[in-house]
C-alpha cells in the first residue's frame, strides 16, 4: 500500500453477534485497524464487542448509548477515522452478507484512484430474499432520475471505501440520513458534487443465522422521503446536471 494512504475499517454494529468475531478476526489477520461503532446494541452484543476490543489491539471502540441508525454509526466512524489520521476507510456491514475475499480488489481500486469513492454493487447468490432483490429496483430508478444518469449501478450496497477528506466534508456540508437512507443519499450527493466514483461487483450472501435490521415500512418510508428530497435537489441542479450529461 502506498505510503500516503492510511486505511482503516469502519464497522457499524447493532446486535450482530453471529458474524462479528469472524469479521474482526479476519481484518486483524489482514493487519487492518478497525473502528468498531456499537450503535446501541443489547447487553449480550455489548459484552461480545467489549471482549473483542480487549482481545485485539487493532480495534478502537466507539459507542452510541442508544440506537441512532446505520447511517449515524457510519458518520461517527468516518469522522473518527479522519480525526485519527487515516486517509481512507473501508466500510462493510456486520451482518455477514459481504465476502472479505473481495477486500484486496477494493484496496487495489483505491490505490489506482485514491480520490474516488470505491462502491460495491451486489452479485447475489440464491440466498437473497426475492422481495429485497426486486425492491432495490425502485431505488435504482429513483437514483437514475435524481442523477439524470445510469452511472450509479447500485446505491444501497454497504461495501465501500471512503476517501475521508472528501467524505467527511460532504457529511458536514449536507444533512444526510441517519438510518438505511444514508447509503443512497451519500452516493447521489457525491455524484452531484462531481466526485470520482469507481464501482465493482461483490458477492453478497444472506447468512441463515444472519439478522437484518431493515424495517420494511419505516425504512422504506425514510428512503422514499430521501428520494423525494433528492428529486427537488436535482431540479435545483438541473442545468449543471444537463451540462455534465451533454459534455459526456
């Protein structure tokens, strides 16, 4: 890894005890420091998190006293990573859906384009629930409308490498969602600002004992509200987006 790149892992956790030991252990074996953000987990998961923080020197623990949402945990982790002197943060979900075998190719993409957001898009196996698989297409359509482009392949995948200076600047500038609406809003606003984006496929598996905290009604409502906000934001940026589209 280049000398000017300092990479860490940001891992938001909310009651995901089943896969956490494996994920933390594998990152520790890769000699990657981990900022573990406990987003108000229950006592059993907190106990496990504390044990991992004690066991692995590479783990830095940050804790939200109450559950604030995945987006809030990611924002906390990214801001803390920048404060600690890291240049990039690799973020995955703690529910075991993402394969760590793809970490090297994400890191290689980061080294080729250190200013780019490296964003995964899912290559699902047969374990994906059908309603989740087809439900993503509604978000895809809204993202294409709100960017006037099909450049963003997937806006919801939680496997990314964030360049921290630009990412935290965006977090500070914009009021981004705190829950499942964060991923989509971040990448659309990143696109609006004309920041570089690199995308690659990553295998996604839904573990049999995995726990999803996606709330069918409340999170879909938040995502719908987010896309509505973005739509009116797109209208304000319409001349710039059209000019960019014509240039390409």
